[in-house]
C-alpha cells in the first residue's frame, strides 16, 4: 500500500522557516568570529549551507568567514547492522578547520529519535573538543530514544508519521512532507 503524502511546508513556508531559524541562531550567537556550521549528510548539509549564508548576511560578514563542514555518521550508527543488506554508502566528512574553540552549529533536517545526533557527536569528538555544540533542525518531531533536544527548531510536528524533507538542490523542489 502506497503511503499518502501531505505537504506540511511548501517552498515559501520552508524558506520562511529557514530564515527564522537563521535569525534565532544569530540572536544567540551574535559574535560570529568562532561560529562554524556543520551539516549532517545528506539533507543537513543543504540546510547548513542555507543557514550559513543567511547568518553571514545578518552579521554583515563574508560567508567564507564562517567555517563550514560536512559530517557523515554512517559508520557511527548503532543500527548499522540492521540497516539492510549490502554495504553502507559512505558520504564525505569534510571538516577543514580546527574545531577547538569553535561554537559549532550542528545541522540536520529532522530530529526524531536522537540517534543520528548521538552518532554525529561521536564523530565530532574525533576531531577535537569544540567550545560549544548547538543543534539546529528544520523539523523536530516526537519519538526521542535518547535525551537529546534541539537548541533551534524551525517547526515542531507533533504527529508520529514519518517526515520527508526535500531540497531543490537534491529533489528539484523545496517542501516538507508527512508520509501517512
């Protein structure tokens, strides 16, 4: 049986939500000198790129002055043996700066159980000790299995259905869909 798809954020609403998320991040981190954005593969990378650009504009600095990296958590997952048959697909982890003393904005599209974020924190610890790590997500939904909460969430969705975030860079359009 095919799942029903319900759009909960269209492109315009998603753009507004991302802008508000960036404003909240900047309000708490107005000194951007040590600010760094790290996007969790795959869609957290797209969100981190957008947030970094908006925060740079708000702070009136060049985007390149804000450190940026990408993080793949595949080999750090606690469910890798349950993820299905075959070899896991590893994506890039690229953190081309020293995280020591940085205020890291760790970015993902959806916060659900907390397991992805736990894995991301483990990967980050391999790179050193940041000054702070703050979590920014587009969608925060119920179902935590670990005591992890977002510092910044653009949209809270209270239903237990799966959520799919689509970015025009990957999917051809911006939208957030609930799969029922």
